[in-house]
C-alpha cells in the first residue's frame, strides 16, 4: 500500500520514523512519500519537503512567511493528488495538518491522524471538525480516549512512543558520561530550560539562581540542538557545564531536575528523575491563555496522573526561594519517594513499549478491511 505522511517538526519526524519502521514490517509492500525529516528518510521514506521548510514559530514568523506557508499547502495538495495514496497519515502539527485533512476528505482520500491535536487543552469545539474530516484518530495519551468519548467519537489509544524512543537508546555508564563531558563525580541536577530562545531567556537565569544553595551537587544544562552555546553563556556567571543534544544521557544520570513545561516533563518522568516544573511567560499572554485553557495542570505528568504528582511553579510562584524549597524536597526524603512511586504508575498508564508497533498494526489491519 501507498502511505503519505506529514510531520512538520523534529518531534514528529522522530515519532513518524518509528511508525514507518513498523508499517514496513506490517506491510511488506509499503511505499512512503512524506513531508518530514532525516529520520523518516533513514527508514526508507521519500521526503518531498523537509520540516525545516515548514517550521515557523510564533505569530511574527508566521506573518512574515505567510506566502511560503500557503505555497507549501498548495504544493502538498498537488503532491498528494499525484501520488494517490491509500491513506494520508498526519502526525501532530495541527496548524498545517488540519488544513490538509479538510481538503483530503473533500477529495475522498482516507485520513488518519497519529498524535492528536491538543484540543482537550483549549477550543474543545474543534472536536466537531475532527469528527467530520478524520477517519481514524490514534492517540498517545490515555486521557484522550475518555475526552473524545464525551463527544461520541471513538479513538484508539496505542500508548506513548516516547517509551519506544527511550527503550531503543544505547546506555552509558555514569563514569563514562562524566569523563566524556568533563564532569566531576557529584550527583547531577539537570536544568532543562527549553529549546526556544524565549523560553531559555525567561527560565535559565532563574534556574541558575539556586546553584549556590546546593554545593553538594553539580548543575548541568541540557543544550538544545537549535541553539548555539554562546546563546546559553550570556546567562551563566558560574562554572556550569552545558551538554548539547544529549538530553537522554543527561537524564539517565541525573538525581533531580528543573524542567520547563512541555514534553520534557514527561521524558524526565520516564527516566525516573524527580523534577520541578517551571513556566513563565509574558503577563498579557499568560492572562489570555488562562481565559481559554481548560486543564487543571500544565505538565503532561500531572495531566496523565490527574493530580499534582510534580510541583508546578508558574509565573510569580517561579522564584528563587520557591525553586530552592521545592528542589530540596525532591533531592532526598518523602517527597522524592512519593514522586518516584507516581512515576511507576505513570509508566503503566502510558501502555508500555510498543506504541509504534500497535499503531502500525492498527493502520494496516484497518486498511485491509
């Protein structure tokens, strides 16, 4: 069968690459044509547009590149039409993918969505549009199944592919890790300040403000591949190590962490690292967001657990005294043990390894019917 996949970001490229790998096993005659990245290409897909040409972050960047965005949408439609796939598989990236889905449905192309848009967080009425244009929704978060059920829309929960990503990575010993990155033998507290300039600018100085309070630990910054080392160094006035593009290795050997809200909170939990979740943005944006956000929590860990398993410090609460207090609670003691216990439950809720395989088998079996 012929599969057309669209992944518009690095995270989508990763998850789609795992899906393609499993689809090729389930369907030995599979052909793949994609909007995506290098990881999808390594699995045998033909990449017609790289995600680097699609990724415009923020209102300003979108407005400046609006012509390019519309050209990409038009090109995508024509390419899908020429390819005549058996199914169009959309991977996250809702701003672009929902437009393509609407067109595809109108042109009688079967549309599957892998990794649901976060409509449960805001503007939940979008579910009615999804019901009209998406033939099959494949979810990776356990609470999404219940959410969609409220709107009488059956979906399939397959588990979270992050479990596959973590299980497949090679391990490295603490000694080798420290030697490779010129670290000492003190326990590590990881700092994950995000991957975007705005996040790092807002968070990193605050995170670093607690360093002197923990002399028995070494603090290590997880550097994002999208940012140069020089950008981080403007915020650092201490002897702090930065490790680029090795976040999983860092988490494997960390005793605790300060983490910006996002997927990184879930990754940190899956590595069994107690954490404090940090979030701070502009006053206007935050207050506008409060008006539309429908969830009780901002971190995926707490959303999945449906309780505050990890401490969230938001806006004014994110300050040096609170960071110091919350971090000290999870380096040792009852709070640390309680969080680690919750992490075990979280792991079970996510369905175990094999999400990509379950998704691929579901797709192939449904197309054969």
